[in-house]
C-alpha cells in the first residue's frame, strides 16, 4: 500500500494501491505511519510523496462514502503533512485528482511532469473537496482559478497549473522520479499553504455567479463549493476547514450526492454483460463503412473520423452525398471556429473520409453501419446486398431506432455478424449507444461493439431486441399520454414545463418538435385522424419548418402557438370532449411514472440487463438530470408505492392496453410490507 525508499537524505513515500492509488482506509493508515516514522528518523531531511505506476492518486475510495468513516481521516493526515518540520514535496505524474490533489496541496512544494493533470472533480459526485481543497487551493491560485476548478470539477494540465501557481515547477518526464528527488534535496524549510492569504478580489464571486448562476441553479454541490471558497477569504483557515467539513458532511448524505454516486457506479456496471466473459475476443476494426449520409450517417461517421478511423460513406445520389459530406465539414469548421479543433485537425478528419456512390466500396470495411430510412423492406434489401459484398468477419450493424435486428439479420447468410448500434441524435455529440444484441449475435461481435463504442468516447448499453429497444420504447407511453392530455385540456407549455421544472433539457412536445413531428406520419394531407396528422397537414413539422407544437423564430426560440391551440380545440370538439383542468401531478404520473412502468417491463422481459442500465440510457440519451440518477433510481427514491398508486389513479386514462408491470407491483408490495 505504501512503499518507502531512502535516497541518502531524501525519503520517497510511494502510494502503491493499483489501479488508481485510491486513498482508502488501509492506504491512509499506512501513509500516516510512514509520515510519522519519517519525522522521527534523523537520516531523513526531506520527504518526497508520489504515486506508483501511472499516476499520483485518483483520490478517495468512493465506495467508502456509503459506509461509516473508518481509520485515519484524510484531512488529519494532510494537517500532519502540512505541520511537518521537514519539507514534504509532492511529485505528481499522470493525474492527481480529488483527495489526491488535496494531499498535494497540503505538501510544502509541488512538482509535476509536463503531461500531468490535476483536478478536484468532487462536484460531479455531488460533494465538495472535503480535505482542505476549498481552503488551500484559493490560497495558492487565487479566487478565479480556484472557483473555476472546484465548481466545474474540470482538471487542468501541468502548464496551466504552473502558470496559476498550483505547482512550483515541472520536472523531466523521462527522468521521473529522479529529477524530482534531486530538486527535493535542495529544499531546506517547509512552506505551508495555510500561512498564505487568499489574494483579495471582491468581484470574483459576482463575476462567477454572473457566468454560472443558471447552470448551477438547482444543484446543491456547486453552491456549497462557492460558500466554502468564500470562507477561504473571510475566515481564518481552521474555521474555513471546519466549515468545509460541515458542508461536506451535509452533501455526502444528501439526495443529489446519492443519485450522482449511483450514476457513477451505474456507468461502470453498464460495461459489464453478465453472460459475456471479460476475455471474449474482439475483432479488429480499422476501417468503417457507413450507409446513408443523412442526419445520423453523417454524425456517426464524425465519431470515427475524430478518433482517426477511416470511413467509407455511401449514398444513393450525388446530391445527397455532397449535402451530407458538406454538413460534416460545416460541423467540424464550426468546432474549429469555437477553438475546439485546429484547421489541421479538421482537414485530418475529413481526409479520412471516402465518400462514394459505389456500394461495392464497402467490401474492405471491418464494420459497416447502416443509417438509411427507417423502413424494414429497405433495410433488408441493403443487408442482403451487404451479405454479398462484405468481407468475411465484417460486422454488420444497423442504426435502426425501432426495428427488429433479428429480422434485419435474417436477410443475410451471417446473422451472427449482425447487431444494432443505435446512436442518438446529434450522433457526433450524444454519448449513448444502445448496442442491440440479436438472437444470433456472436459474443465477439457484441464485445467488439461495446469496446468500439467506448473507443470513440461513447457510453454503450446493451439491449435485447424489442420495438424501440430501451430508450425509445419508454418514450412511447410518455408521448402517447402527452398527446392525449393535449386533447383532454393541457397545453403544450404546461406539459413541457412539468418536465423542464423536473430538470429535463426539454419536454416531450419540445422533443417531438426537435426530432420532427412528421416522424412516422403517413404523409397523406387529406387523411386527418390524429393531432399529429393535423399538425403535419398544416406544415407544422417541428423546428425544421419553424412551426410544430410551438412557433420558432430564426434562433429556434419557441413561443406558444395560437394556431396549435386552435387545432387542438377543433380536434377536441370533433371528439366530443370537453377540456378539463389537468394537474401537474397527473402529468407526472402519466408521462414519468408510465416510463418507469415500461422500464420495469423491459427488465422483466430481459430487454435491459439491470435497472441501472435503463438509468444510463436516460442520462446519456435523453438528458435526464444526473442529480436525479435516472428514472429507475428516481422511482426507488420517491417510492415504488407512490409510483404504483399514481398509475392506478389514472389507469383508465393512460391508454387502452395499459397495465402495471408485475415487477413494479410486486416490489411496491414489498416496500409497503412491514417485514421488509
Ligand atoms: N434522426 C434521428 O433522430 C435518429 C436517431 C437515432 C436513430 N435514427 C435512425 O437512423 C436511421 C437514419 O435516420 P436519419 O434521421 O439519418 O434519416 P435521413 O433521412 O436523414 O437519412 C437517410 C439517408 O439514407 C440515404 N439512403 C437511403 N437509402 C439508401 C441506400 N440504399 N443507399 C445509400 N443511402 C441510402 C438517404 O439518401 C438519406 O440521405 C433510421 O433508421 C432512423 O430510425 C434516427
């Protein structure tokens, strides 16, 4: 756990707790002992603290947050380090995160290799740096930089760390740790962070609030971070540290931190597939083919190009091909204008793209992703053609949103090589990929799909075949009920507001406007049988026609539409219905509880492996607020009995074939029973 090496008068204390040198109870105990022993050892003049392996330390052991505190507390160890009469130097390589960086902040000097990264990501887990980070960092780097690091949780690189005063000097990467030891040897006196004053800057908090207020409005942790940093200016350090501890203790047991921890572990769990051994072989993917250069094909291709993987993209017509490729270039160039890419990187990515009208050009691809119209006949025809030209062992994937991967695979002579790779729009940005496992999908094809998604920065979740897989299937009851409630008397604004107040980036009707009201429409303007038909016939196809459930201006800002209100009134009258007041509570039950209910069915049917996978789908595919953990976690928090009772209350309105998922009913019974 802790190793020591004496180099004449410099003692190296090395944190060796693979894989990330987490500061769990055993490490803390051993570290404390090593520090104490060094204090009493006359041979030791200077102490150098570093991590073994690839990094300094990734910080606390998060699994301890749900348990009562044990062993030496990190803040106490850091206080001992800071109080040491012998100089203690932190030598950082790889990363120093969270408690790892706080440990370094308590040291008297800090060195880093040029590739090192340092950060305090606690806020992303709903907490704050609780081992002095909020008091010591501002003393070293000033308020602006400290607020940015602590409230965003984003790490900084070594050169920024040097410029802001977080580290004292950079040391040679190749000669690490020897170069750090040589530097440590010349230090003769401790220099304590606590003795410094935070540079007074009265405007820093106002500036920060002006830039960030909206983003953090509903979040506990960033607000507590700011309060703690304020204390670094206003209070003596020991009082500041005490306040930090108090705020930490409040946050760590709070609902938001619990949800964020759930999200953290859920993401890791999603990578594991129960019946797929970890050592399942992967197929090498050096070249990717994409069929269709529309909304999805273009975005999907960009992921691979950005990761340095060549893409052959096939279209039906020159016009569609040019349009698709032009849009990809425009997207890259927009990123370059925002400073996210260099012009060279744009050219490099576009240089890896081979646009073509020749289907046969896909013959040498290791993976081919089909992203053409959502039509089974078209998709089967394409897969039959692919079967004839794809090389043996090539993986054949469909980006279908709803259709059966098994039926698509049946059009080939090699269903074992077929799977779904369901990206979310915009595909170059959204992190979710549902990896759809067909009846015949081979293990190595599934394992390759999961790994490949991760290699392009996505979060893959495995799903079995059903209509809409995990995410879109759960959208169905939400959408149906949103449409129904419009006729019953709710307005689009009311339904959407319930969702945005909840923390969703947009409501169900705003989402339909974004995706296209015309999706799934029969395209006959004279056949008006539903609200969707009426909107589409009136040219209200959503944001793309600047009119959908809302009117949109040039900047795509929505305003309520009197025309839509009229269409709804007309429809209601035609159906012989009278508008009634609909409560927000009914909207929650019919659009959120129904999703939970569908999620429970997905679990029962084995479509989703585990409840937390469903949460990841919603966090990364639809912007479910992370501090509410995902729909299944949220349902557990509010109580399944509440969900079931809400569903029962509106059961006769939710839909003709509505039924409560037996799993949900059972678990709610257990919840209510006094024995559990
Ligand atoms: N748009 C979304 O939000 C979204 C999200 C996830 C998944 N999907 C799915 O992705 C697929 C594509 O959707 P989209 O929104 O990109 O559609 P789109 O209409 O924007 O693009 C489809 C493209 O495929 C091309 N195409 C059609 N047949 C072809 C053929 N035989 N060979 C080559 N190219 C052909 C068309 O010319 C068109 O450019 C659908 O299955 C859809 O359900 C869409």
